[in-house]
C-alpha cells in the first residue's frame, strides 16, 4: 500500500470534497459554559446552569454526530466554552471515535484529572489544543479571571507529558501577554510540543466589542512578528502581475470561503447549524431539519454578490486578508464593510499602502 503524508492526505481530501460540494470539517460547540472567565472570550462563557439546561442532551449530540457522519465530514473539532465541562464528554468522545472521525479538542486543560488522562492515553484524539496564555501565574490568572487556574493547567500539562499524550499549546495574543510570548514559546520547545500564537480576537457573538480593545495595533503586531513568526509577511512574488485594485467590471461574490456547508459545518450547543463561526445570524435548526436542506439554503446565500462600492469588493489583497463577511458583520453590522484592524494589518503584511476610507 502506498503511503502518503498527512499533509497531502488532508489537502487532497479537502479539494475533493470542495469539488463535490461536500463538507470536510465540523466545528461542534458542545457547550458555552467554561470554568474560566477569559477577557477575550468570544462567547463570554460562564459556568451557568441556566445555559446548561438549554444544551443538547447526550442523545441529541449523538443524533447530530450521525448526521455529520452521513454528510461526509471527516474532521471533527469539539470546542466551546470548554467541552470537558460536560459530564458526558467522554461518552460523546467515544461515540464520535467509533464513527471514525479525526477528532480535535480545544480546551483550557484545567479539567483534566487522572481518569481523563487514562482515557486519552488509551484512546487519544488526533489533536489536543491547550490554551496557555502565559507561564507566569499573575499574567495567566489576570487573563483567565480565576485564581488557582494556573496551577491546574500546569498540572494537566505535566500529566499529559508524563503519559506521552500528544498536545499543542496555543496563546491568544493580547496586550496583557504580548511581551511574554517568547517565554511560552520556549516552554513549548522544552516540552517538544508545537506552539501556536493566535491573533484572532473578535467581538462577542452578542455584539459586545470589548475583546477588540485587547488587540495590539497592526503596527505592534508587525513588530512582534519579527520575534515570533505569525506568518504574516507576504512576499512580493505572491502578487505576480496583480493590481492592488481589481478593475473587473463584474461584481464579485462576497463569500470567498467554504462556509455554509461547502467545506465546513458549524453547530452550536443548542443544535443550531450556522453559516460559519463568525456569521451566526444565518442559522437553521439542525435537529429538526435535514442537513441537505440546510446546505441548499446556505448555498443560495453563498451566491450573494457585493451590493455596495465597498473597498473589499475591488481589493486585490482579499485573498491575503483575514477579514470576511462574518467578521465584518460582527464589527460593523455590515457584511460588505472592511474590518479596519484586519484591513490595516493585511496592507502592512503585504507592504502596501491602505486605501483611504472613502474609497
């Protein structure tokens, strides 16, 4: 049997699924509850029992996993909140494993105990991503908002390492920890695990823009990129003969992505399938509706074209930009408007001058 690398397998699978208009990945938010109170959290999650009562039951989660499987998705990401806060998480995890999903888990790791460690040692996930925003207790707990959280996370990391369970470390880059990120990177290297700093900070899903105030400025990000490589710098060779402003007379589609089931499925803790992680205004009841009917309605939305003379409509840098209609809507309540922070960072990364706001 011919062997291929995971990278080639993943790329080929995604490309084939796109050709078939079938999803490859499912983001499943099992809960919005969390035992941390991180100031940047996009759902402002809390361990709220009122929220817990609205969540899908174990049986309903399994039903939706059956639907995800039948839709053809291969990768499954359990997230939240913190998915490990659910008492039935291991049961859900085992059920998903039995379906053959390639599973990733996003967690703060504080809820790991000997039982969960033993379970994952016997049946490990494909990827376990742990958020470690600092290796200094004061900074960590200032961000997490919970005293004692640092020791619990460090203990979990120690247990995972001792039991040889693969994991990676993430850090959300905000003003509180930017000057200490090199320490987290070196700590990751000492453990022999991957370190993934993230600049993705967005308004909360209820529209609260407070998290955005935690961002570094685009100029500060570019300076930090010299010390910790975020992969921002776009070589001039990538542009070829492209112009900064595309003079095509035809309006372009506003969704340049795989949202709405084309490449990914997004499901929240209440069984609602939404267009993408950022654009939740467009959602359907995934328990009562067939996935096929949801995908058909989303496909019509994906055909939407620009209706305004937005800068984004004609920008030749769209392919390099982290902005998208969902993120634009969160920040401006307008899917066609540029999100200024992302716009400025993209121009700096590409060595271009940003167009005036009036364009």
